[in-house]
C-alpha cells in the first residue's frame, strides 16, 4: 500500500469506551486493538489514566498499554488530565501523551475542575516531567470545545488560538482542535485551522471532529483542505454523544477512511480489515449501538483501494 498521506488516529478504545456505560473486558479490548493494528491503524489512543473510581472503564489502562506497545509500528497514545496521570502513563510505556485543555471557561471547570490557566501550568509540569524521564515521548495538547460549548455557548476564536499557542509555549509538541460537542461547521473549521497553522506551523495538531449534527466528515474535509493531516476518529462511531440523544459522537473511522481512499488520499488502512475490526468491538460491548454508513452500504462496485476515484 502506498505511503499514507494522512494519519488516522483511532480514539475508540479511550474516547469511545469512556463514553459508554458498560465496561469492556480487558481481553476484548486487547483483541480489538490487535484487529485495528492488523487493519493498518498506526496510532491508537488506548486508554486514559484517571482514577478508576471516576472511570471504571479505564481501570486496566496500564495493562492495555503494556500489550499495545508490543505491536510493531504502532504509536500508543494515552490521555492524561494531570501530572499524576502522566506519571502512570509514562511508567506503563506510552509513546505519546495527550492532554485535554478546554477553551471554554465553564467546560474547563466542569471537566477537570481547573481553570484554563491552571491547565496550561499542568501542561508545563507534564512537559518538564516528560523531558526528565522520557524525552522520546510526544506530548499533545488538544484544545477541547474549540468550536463551541454546551455550557457557555460561543467560545471566542481569539481565545482558542491564544490557548493553543500557550500550550506549545508551555512545552507541548503540538496542539490540535477538538469539536467536543459537535457544534462546528466547515467554514468555522477552515477559519480556525488556518489561524492555528499560521500561528503554530508544523506544531498545529490533529482535527478531532464529532458527528453530532451530521457534519463530521464535512468538517474533516475542510480541515484537510487547510493542510491538516492527522484526524481522530472512532471505530463504529463509538462514544455516543450525551448532548444529542440518538446521535453518534465521534467521526466514524470506517467512513473517514473510505472518504479519503475514494479521493485517492492514502490512509495506509485496509478498509476490509477495518470493517472486520468491528467484530471484537461488538463482542466486547454486546448491545451497544455502532454507527457507520460505509459498513452498512458496503464498498462501491469496482472500488479498488489505493486507486484514485476522482
């Protein structure tokens, strides 16, 4: 398969699993991660390091990381909200830490019980920790609620960009933008990523879009056209959005990969094997709804992956 033009970062094992009520057994998580790796996924957010009493779905985070780091060519990523989580993640052997830093004042206090300024200090502390004990590990600060917030509504664009810059100045290797509640539209995505890239250059990070209002793929395409090359997505759209009952949350990995491959933009992911990776997911979470138009419709007649379908 040709060298990938974009990096699809699979966030289902973390973002998806912590959004559902049920807890997937560890053995099923490992089978699912193995299946994603076999499909050609090369970056997976496998866990978040948070207290098990808060998120029992993530109680096995260290065990999951220790398994995932054995898979060749895979970047193993974990979400850490604070220094204590970062210490545990680094001890488990992750390759990349990602920190959620909310652009919304209200969301920051509700989500991590810290102000935005305190979270920038947390980025600084984790960057120093990483530099001291694991300098090879990457650190990304994802700016959540970058496109709007269910608690406060509009989030000023100047504040979003300023926060991303502060995170990089504090020691993050990159800072991307997350549409946490599915408010974004393509024009807004273009505008914000254009500004982010103008400020941060190659330190501008991933697009993390949600499909809550049906615009996930359109927003990913808008980000791609502004030069973004890393996209977060979740297999089966796992992680239903609590703010819009019945709507899926994360962008569906299968649909995103199909869109890019159909355009002749190579993802390095085999769509057939990716769809097959739904089986261990569904086995581990029986009865949990999974989404995706491509798996339901099938591939178009004559579709050959790796060939441009312009």
